[in-house]
C-alpha cells in the first residue's frame, strides 16, 4: 500500500515539477493535468472515491479545458517566450523561498508525533456525503452555489469583448 | 418548426432505407464488372476505321486519306500519311489509301466531328470503353491496324446508323454503277463492235452490291 | 509559441503578423480542399472563426479556352464549349450555336428550336439538382441529399447519352439545328422523367427544405444586396434571389421561349436560403416548360438544309449570343473576319462573374458559412478558369 | 406438473442469466484465492474490450451499410472470405480495413509535437475504454460496481475531450488547431446539459450507482408499461436532452463540428494516418457505445426486459438490443441531418438545452413530491408535468428559432 | 526511516505545495502562475484527505466535505482567473505578469 502511495506521489510530483519548469505552455498545462490525475489517484488510494471522481471531472474535465482555452486565446509571439531579463534572479529567489517553506514543512511533519491513526479506512458513501451536504453543510453549499454563480457571471463579464459581433460565447 | 422539419427529414430517410430493400427504383446501383447496362446505340467513345472486309481489313478500308478529319479534328489527334500509289477499294475502283493513320486516344475528346465531316463514311465512333492500360505512351496511340474494324462490327454497335449508312452507300454505288453503265452503253453504242467486251468489264464493282457482309469465303 | 511552431512548416500554415490583430489566422482553403468544388482556393484571414478577409484565387484549371477558339474552326470550338461548365454542356452548346447563327444569319428549324428548349430545361433540372445536393453536402449532410440528387441527375444524363452519345460532353448543337433527332422512344422516356420529377422534388424538399438546421445555417447568411448584384453583373438564380426580375428567357425571349408559359420566382432576401429555394422553384417551372414542349413539339427537320458543316465561313462581322444558362447568362462573343476561324472568341462565364462577389458575401461570417456561400454561388471551375 | 415446468424454466433461465459469470468462475477456479480476483478482473476487462472491439468492427460496416441504404446504394458488399467468391454481404470489410490501416505508413508531420501526436490517440482510446467499467451489461454483469458509478463515467468521459485537443494541437496544422478550438468549445458547452439531464435520474433513483439506477427501473405498471425513466415526463425530456448532448459529446452529426470535412478537411484527424487514425476511429466508436450504454442504463431500463413474459430472454441480450437500437438511431440521424454552425451549436446548448434541463429538474422535483398521488389525480400529475416541459420547450424553441422560418416566394409578373 | 503513512502523505502534499509555490513565484506567465496556485490548493486538499483517512475523525465526512468545497472554490477561481488573463491579454497583447501594472485598461 505504501509503495503505491510513493509511486503516486513520485508521479504527481514529477509531472508537477516538470510542468512548472517547461517553456511550452501547452505541455505545462497537459502535464499539470496529469498531475491532477495523480492527485485523483491519491484520493482513490485513500478511499475517497467520490472526491477522486469529482477531482477528475472538475480538474481534468473542466478546469483543464478553461486553461487550454486561455492558452490558445492568448497565443503569443516568439518574443514572449524568451526569458525576460532578471527572471533568472527571480527563479533563484523563488527556489530559495520554496526550499525554505519545504524545509519548514518537512521539519514540522517529521517532528510531529501524530496520534495513533485509525487502522480501518473510514468509509463514506455517496449517500452520507449527500446527507451532510444537505444537512450539516447546507449553508456552505448555498454559499458555494452563490459563489459559483457569481464567478460564472464575473468570468463572462470579464471575457466579453466590447465588440458587438462577439456574442454569447 | 421546433424540430418538425427534422422529423420529416428522418421520415424520408427511413422510407428510403426501407425502400432500398424492395424498390428497384430506389436502389439503382449496377454492380459494374458483373452487371452491365446496355449501352445506348448512340454511345460514342473513340473513332475506328470501317473496313468492308474482315479478311482483308487493310485492303478494304473506306478511308481514302483525304485528310479532312485530320484538319477538322479540334484537338488535332489524327495523323494521316497519304499513299503514293492507288489501290482498288472495296468497289474495285482505284483509290488513294492511308499508309499511316494514327489516332492518339489520350488526346482525342470523343467529339465525333471526324465522323461528321467524313464524306466517305470511313471513320465511325467505337463503343469500347475499357481501355485502361499501364502504358500511357504507345498503348494509347492507335495505328491503322488497331483502328480498322469490319463493317459488321459497325452493325453490331450502331445497327440503325449502320443500316442507314449502308443503304446510302448502296444507293450511291448503284447510281455510280448505273452512270458508269450508261456511259459504257453510250460508248458501246458509239463503238459497238470494238469495245463490246470491254464495256462489261469496265465497271467491275457494279455486279457486287455494297458489301455489308464479308464474302462467305 | 504556436506561432513559432507553425512558422517552421510549409507555406500553408504561415501566421499573419499584424501589430493590431496578433491573433489573425490565415488559412488557405484549397486548391485541394473538399469544399471548393474543384481546384479553387480561398485565401481566408480569420479572426477566431470569423472571416475578415477573403481572397479568391483561381486559374488552376485554365486551358486557354478563348485562344483555342480563335485557332479552331467554328465547328471545332463546339466540343470545347462542353468543357466550360461541364455540368451544362447542352446550354453551352446552345449559347455558342446561337452566337454563330447570329453571325452567319443561319435560321434554325422549328423542331430543333423545341429540342433545344427541351434539352436546356433538362440541363437546368440537372444543374439545379446537383447544386441542391452539393449545397447540402457542403453543409454537412453526410451525402444523403447529394446521393438523391445524383440518382435523378443520372437519369437525365442517361437521356443525354442516348440522344447525343455522351453523358456530359454532349456536343449536340450545330449551327442551324441539332445533330441528331430525338426518337419517339426518347421523347417518351424524357416525358416520363419529367412527369416523375415533381415527385422527386417533393421528396427532396420534405427531406431538407423544412429542416430547421438548414434554415438556421442558410437564412441570413451571405446576403447579396440587389444593387451590388446589379453592379457586379450577377445573373441567373443568384440575381433573382435578390429580387431583381431579370431572366433572359423573358428579356430576350430567344428561341421559342415566348411561346411558353412559365413564371420567374424571385427572392426577397438574397441570402443562401433564397438562392437554394429559387433554384428549387425554377426546377418546378422547368418541369412546366418541358411539359408544354413535349405537347407542342412539331415534326419536321432538325437541321436547316442550307446549313454547312464543312467550309463554314461566316461573313465579316460580330455577334453576341447569350442565353439564360442554369448558372446565369452564358454568352459568346464572336468576331468573324471571313476566315474559317473566328477572329475573336470570348466567353461570358456566369460562374466567374457570380464568383466576384464572394468576399462581399463572406465577410463577417464564419468559415462554415463561407463554404455554403460558395456552394450556393454555384460555380464550376471549368467555366471560371476556362 | 406446471409448477415443475416453471421450476425448470426458472432455473434454466437463471443459468442462462449467469452463464457469463459461471464461465468466468469455471476458468479461474483452479487459481488460489488471492490470484482469483486479479484473474477475474483481467477476464472481465478482456471480455469487455474484445466484445466492444468486435462491436466496433461490426458497427463500421453496419454504419456504412445503413448510410448507403439510406442513400439508395448497396454499400460495401465486395469483401468476403479471401480467395473465394463468397462475399457475405461485405462482412469482411472491417477486416480488410483493419489490415489496410495497420499496413499504411504512419506519417507524422515534421513540425508536429511528436510526443503529443503519439499520445493523443492512445489517451483517447484509454479513456473511452475506461468508461465501460461501470456500465451494467446484464443482471450481474457490471465490471466494476461503484457507489459513484455515474460520476466515474462522466469523469472518465470528460478526459476524452482532452485527447481531441491534444490531437488537434499536436498536429501543428491550422485546420487541426481550429478543430481543437471547436472541440473545446463544443465539449465544454455540452458537458453541462449532459450532466444536468441525468441529475433528475440520480435524484429520483436516489443513487449514483448504475446498478442501483437500473434496479429502480424494474417492474411494470398494469403489467405492460415498464417503469423505465423514459416513460415519465421528466424522463422523456431528460432522455431527449441526454441524447442530443450525447450526439454532441461523441462528435456525431449534426454536431460533428470538430471534424467537419467540408470545411476543416478532417479536423483534428487531418494529420493522422494509418494505425493512429484507426485508434481514433475506434475510440470514437467506443465513446459512442459508452454514451449509448449510459443512456440505456439511465433512461431505458438498462438490462430490464420490456415486457414481463420476455424476461425469459437473458438480461444482457436486452441490454445489447437497446444499445444497438440507440446506435442505429445515431446512424440514422447522421444520414439525415446537415451540420450546425459552431455558434449555433453552443447557442443550442446554452440557450436551449441547459434551461430545459434545469426546468426538467424542477419537473422531476414535482414528480418526486407527488409520488403518492393515486387514482384520477395521477392524470393531473401527468398533465402538469407534461405542460411544465412542453410549454417551456415551445417557448424557448420559438425564441431560439426566431428569425428562421420557411418562406414563401413571389413570382415576377 | 520508518514513516507512518500519514507522514508520507503530508510530505507528499508539502512537496506539491512547494512546487506550486516555486512555480507561482518564478514564472512570469500569468497562466502558469495561476496553475501554480491551483497546485497549492490541491496540496491543501491532499492534506484534508490524508487527515480524514488517518486522523482521529470525529465526523466521518468532514475531510471529504472540505475537499469538495475546496474543489468548487478552485473551479470558480480558475474561471475568474483565466477570464482575467484573457482581459489582460486584450489590453497589453501579452500575458506577462510584470507588465500588468495598471488596474485600468
């Protein structure tokens, strides 16, 4: 079981790291999608299949599409791909910052003694999720619904051009 | 509206789908190499040269190498060389003949103008359409030997037209023979004793009607 | 990124670099493209899917037709006219024969005139049927309407073949008449076809005319304004779809068209749907004309006895013969200098002239619309390029 | 006597019903317990893949035949058994096509993104095979019984769009790129009505499990009207929406925008040849089969027999029959309808299907709330639900199709 | 080293978070920055699931609920973020973050 976890982790991390390092935006986006799929695999491994499917459906099915659309709509000329001067310094700084955060996190994780974890996988059925969505978390659900609606409207308003011929896309 | 047009269209295609199984008017396909449609009589493809006699096609070509078709051919696909000597044609009259008669069927556009302008009914349109070949240079250039086809072949592919042509030719030849006979008779009347025998031999073709069939031999 | 990648490939994927429209895409549709009806090229500049510029490029099928005509005898050009608009060889023949007859003052016997009308209207049926099929094919109907159209077209071609010897390259008209006479069997077959054609049109229209998708695709797409149509010299169904009443069969009344009762359908919008519908309605009128022609066809010779086949030398002069071809006004302009060959031979090709407004029709529409607009213009590249 | 017969019939029927499972267990019986699970899974996967690959082969020829017959042609009828004169109505055609595809040169454009160009067909095929996992093919025949089966299906299905995009982008051809954009727009638009149309089913069945949904549709009213979802007002509307959206999701005519051959050559397939092209083709048919299978499961009662006495016939047969019927309708529609333009296509999704699906959701709620209406009042339930669907359909349809109408023409005087 | 599965999961998510962080900080392409943020969100989600799986759970579905809501928020974020990217692109014809210095177009 642990071996599977390590495999998933390595695959996810590698794809994510390469995605962040690549120059080619489309490749980056596709690798990130692979990374998201890896995370979904982790959820499956952990026994949260509903979340895993939701992850695939939303990240691979929807967000990836929006990302790819954005990439295609903002196609750039060759000049944009070239590394801007001074960006090397930024990369170094980012690496230092990221490394520091990683160090802190890893230290914290390794030094913490966690309470005895339950050996049995907690099972959560779709019914349970539905009941807690409709019961305990109903308010949150409503808020999320409002948020999504607002986000949708906002995205449409932002992306709409002033030109008259662009209609309901 | 509201999808009724789509449903109507679906009904039509459904009708055709079912109809193609039982209605020959809907399934009109002819599966070519096995099944063939009958070619209409008027169908034309490439020209051929009519010869009167199957046994001696080169000797009995109706073509007298007048080169009208060569001149009139719009894509200029006919090449003719006239003979130096004269040979007797099917009627026995001495005529020029083509020593070379080539048609480049890769150029020919089957317009039939050569047939229309030919005063001797010597060139006609063939119906052979399976002419595919792997050799696109020489195999499509048909020479005199390949072009010559007997008159009864002409009858099998264009029966009505061929019958008309033969009747016309027979009439012309008969008229010519009568004219020759009349001239001979006149001459004979003028010189009764001396050339009486020659008068009969003077029109050798007159006794043979225009050959629509090769002689039994 | 994409630009940098695309630049390495062939010319057909070159990016348009423009300071203001960095995201314009230049696409070359054709000459080998499934929807261009032959070797025609549309150089389109796209903003997303919207056409901002369209440059028609043609000439890939140029065969020197007019110069050939000046170097061939009058008769020798006749088979070449078959190959202009190879769907409508009968009407091309007629237009050319009309021009030469005008030039030479050659009368045509009555039966031949009737035969010409029969053949021209059959050609119109054939052409419009094909167009309806191709248009639907362009709008993506998986070939079904096209196959139905071709099924009927094949019947007309069979008639042509049994009359003239060739399905498409008929080479049928002669100066002063027609080449062969129609037998009673042929006339019976043609009449049978005409009688059945209305049923086919009914079925075809049930299949497609009321189709919401077709209406959505074609209505309001590629609108041609009447004044632009007139100033661009558009003729034929395309002009009548804009509402301009101009049909040479009525205007010139060439042949014996004045003896026939038929109507000229007119459109009000000038869009692709009108162009399609006008053709369907014209087919119904053609059926009417054919019925009348079969009823009234007189007996008699089909060739003027004085007509000359060989050694045809019209007197010096010029003439322009035009008829209402299925695609529009097809005309031949000839100048004779008394020799067997025309001094000047000029074709007025309806396909080419109707094509000139392509960009005006397509601007602001999408690629998909450009394809059906081109389909509705009804071009044959043999005639466009000549 | 008759009881005995009934017994025999029942046992024979149940034997037939479980035959595939018995066969599988028989083959893996000798294995140790731990390996048996794996072997059983592998056999299931192999069976599903082989079955649908053969169905794909059959569908290619059937589709061509149906298209041909609709167009009054005989269709491919030459290829039969090789080296003999036996033609078998052209049934050898898929085999010949397969050989042709396999032996054709695989051309990759020089400027193409080599890796993505290769990965696209593979990914597409993989994801479309994945979708078969949760479809119940028979009473006990579901490869993977998941609690959230429906969600899984759409999650796996959503990934196929990505492959289409990859193919279009990797080809580095403008037509392919345009097709990729179209594919994205189309699939984003139609994902929504597709999902919305199944929400009522999930809601009323109270389950996201495909097996659970099928089992909810068991039984008959008055002994002959099956309790399939399609025989309810919301089910019929939901099925119609699902069907249209499925047509679009599987890129079938009249929504075959991404590969519209009359304008974009072959769309994202333009630069594909040989075996990769065949993979695409196969994946598309798999996707179509999976969507049809899901439609059958959700709306047409899955493997349930239409009439009680027909239950003698094994359940998987009924599933296959319904699946093939739906596939035939796909072909029939393809043979008839012209294509929509991309903006009309998205407009249809956003302005027509999505509102209707939302209204349908409301109707389903009404239906659920009135589940205890009985007797004459049931008719009112039907009328209200029907009106709630038909009314908006007419209104929105009118609105959508405003400006397009059949025309009358005038004649010159 | 003998790590508990929970610790492994947490290390995994820490690493993913840092990759996202480094990406978001180092890249100048707005889309990539957004994607880096998405990765960080995902890393947080990983933690929720890890604690749900191995932690002492008071209520069975809490971790799952958190992730579901987080995914929904992420979807909204992606939609708005990418719409912003497109707007930026319209204004400045590139999507370099450094150039986007004005709030008004």
